[in-house]
C-alpha cells in the first residue's frame, strides 16, 4: 500500500513538472511569436488614417510652430495623408510621421516607435554592425569607444559608399529628412547619426538583417565589397538604455552622473555630458571644483559641453552662477509661471571663476545646453571651439506625450517657446564657434580629439 502511494505521488509530481515545462515552453513560444508579429503586423487603412488624424490634430491644436510656416505644414500634412495605404507596417507608418515631424523644425518634437516595437528592437532585431560619423557629407566608420561586446568589422576611418545597393548620400538624405532639429540646423542631426546609426538605419531606412557594404578602407582608393550579418542590440548599444523623449537610446543611470573635472597648474577641464543630473551630487561637485580652482589660482578653464543633449534648467543655472560676476536673468519674461525661479536674477556663487573661459561645443549641444551657451556668449568673453551647436537661445519645448491609439507610436511634441534673456542671436541656428574644429577622417582613424588639442594649443 505504501509503495502504491509512493508511486502515485511520484507520478503526480512528474506530470506536474512536465506540465510546467510545457507551459513555460508555450509561453516562450508565444512571446517570440508576439515579438515576430510586432515587426510584421500590418495595419488597415482605417487604422493608420485614424492615427494620422490624431497626430495631425495635435500639431494643429497644440504645437507652437516656432520655426515654420503654418500654411506649409497644412499642405505637407495633406500630402503625407495621401501616402497611407492598407497593410502598412509600423516602421513604414513611423517613417511618414517622422518626415512630418522633421519638417516642424523643432528638436523637441519626435515620433518614437511603440513600446512593443522598442522591446522588439532590443530582443529580436539584428542591426548593421557599423557605427558611423558624417564627415564632409560622407559616412565613415567610427570607433564607438571601449566595449567588450563589440568589435567593428571595418577599421575606423573606412568610407562607406553604399549599403545594400543604396548610396550613402541617399541614406544621409533620407535620415536628414526624418530627424528633428531646430530651424535649419543640421549639426544636431549629424550628432544623432553618430550616436546610434545602426538603430536609425533599421527604423528609418531598411529593416534588412544582412548587409552588403561597398567601401574604401583607410589609405585605399579602390572600392571593396564586404558582407556582414547583423548583430543584436546589446552588441551595439548599452543593453540598459531605453528610448527617451529626444528619440535617442540612453542609460538613465549613467547620464545622471555624467560629469567630472581635472585641474592642473595651467588649466582646468570641466566636463558635463548631460544636464539630467543628480542635483545634490552635481551641486556639491561644482562647489568643490571651483573652490579648488580659486585655491590653486588656475587662470584657464575649459568647459566641455560636447555630447550634452540638455535637460532641465537647474544644472545649467547652477553652473552659470560660477561663471558670472553680476546677477544675470536666465529666461526672459515670456517663460511660463512655473519657471519663476529662472525668470529672476541668478546670483554669482561664492567661488566664481575669474580667468579665461573656453567652451567646447558640437551638434549635440541643444535645449538647456544651448540656453547656457547663449547666456555665456552674451555675458562673458568665452571662446567657443568645435562645431555649430545644435540649439540656440530659443526653442519650443514644454513637451507632452501622446500614444497613437492603433499603432502605439509615441508622439512627443512641444507646446510653447522658451527663450533666454539675451538679444542679437539668430533663432533656428546654433552658435558658430570662434574657432571651428571639425574632426577629420584621420582623427577618426587615430582616435584623436582635435578640439581638445586646439584648446590646449591656445592655452599653452
């Protein structure tokens, strides 16, 4: 009897275990199938038309249209509506909306893929295994930095002439037509391409997962053909990153502590790669940094803002107080009431810098970063080096998010203008550096930093 009971118990346990294994397998298969459907699902004409009308109504009712003509946008919206058809996939619809968003000429207005498709990108898609940089309107392979998971199949400095039969000039033209920036600025779009070319190629150009590349290797004049298989997301990007409102993949934890400094007897370097920072940590860092500069009587400061896409105004306002010698208004009187703290005068900090200020800039310097640049350009004798910034003294922001009801595409859009309390600058164009320093192919190949070298030569 006891043996029979033991046999029964064992049998039941085995059946239960088998059922659990089968259930887990089915769940996994269903998940994989769902991800597959994410990339292949087709929407009816009625579904995409309804989402387009939702998208259009937001633009017409809520967007400030700061840098564009309203009649031209109305015409464009009519033209793109006629391109909708039955059986559209998400990325196809996404590309049409991105083209419209780009023509709004507002860097804070972006269309993003659905949350489901973002997960699909991070788990199922195979991407082109090349990080690129735009140089003289050409595409060149760049080194993405130290990474244990990624080794470029082509050496840095390789010129890519075509991808899967599409000329690089056509790839760039298509990307520029879909990426967002303020006014007529193009350096911000180039910075976005450098930040995540493999992802942009998939979402904005072609969803292929095998790639035929026509290229010229460094030092060669002859074109060669190379073929590569795609690689997964975590080989080309930080696996912990996610899409944020500017349509870039970023790691939220890393950008909150993306600042640092160096001080020697000749000059100091302050790097701020983000203004989405831990407030207490950044404020403490600035106080210690500028206290030491004063203690050591350092007369030259290099403020490196390259790669800083912006953030809330408080970190820039805090940094500003160490670089001014009299009270300065941050925003002008048109800023909304909830920015009252920044519509008033910002008081100089206890340890203000009194020497020569050099600021390194590039196309990523947008939004709050560009606002800070406008105030430093207006109130100090700072010398700017690098490339045209991605933003200026005025932008439209106060962004809101809408999810399109059928496709799930996410639409981040501006609602009002924000301008700093300055005058004499051009809206819709970035700040032109006093000394323009644009990386060359040789700089990419050697991994050198020509902008930092240029400012070191100025100082020394």
